C-alpha cells in the first residue's frame, strides 16, 4: 500500500468538513454528496499543480459546493445569525487561505469554522 500523501489528507479532511456542514444544514442527500465528490476531484487536480495550496482546499471546496448548490438548490448555508430580513447565505473567508470560516457580511460576524456549522445552527434546530 502506498502511504497517504499530505495532499490526500488535506482533500480528505476538506471533504469531511464540507460534508459535516451539509449534514448540519440537512442537505446531505446523495446527489449533493456527489457535488462534493466532483469538487474534491477538481481540487485534487488543482492542488497537484500547486501543492502549497493544500491548506486552502477546505475553503475552496466549500465555495465550489456553495456555487454548485446555488444553481441546483439555492442559497447554502443560510445565515443562522440574522433573525430578520431576507434570508441570505454565509460566505467563506478567506476565499483563498488557510483556516476558512463562514461569515455573515450583513451582521459582520464570523459564524463558525468551515466544518463546524452544526455548532452554530444546532441550538436553533433543537428548540
Ligand atoms: Zn446574516
């Protein structure tokens, strides 16, 4: 068996983080999971060309999936912070950097790390 490369580890971790956020938003259906697989496959090629970008793949894959969902399902993830006004999606920051977070630009707050949306939305779902 070949050892797991750091690139594969980064991709695997990114996939797990984005899937965790999809589960938190209850949109982790089979066809949505395949969107994640597509995004991971594209970013595998990308990060093979630019290994220094390995720390960025989680934020990039989150944005890729967000874009793909916008076409097919609508906005994701919806902001759990703003209780009033139009429903709006969170954005990933930094767009290209390590340690990505979901932020609400309307309220100007960091909502959760990518992969930790459940902690931001769980309280609302259970009440
Ligand atoms: Zn908001």
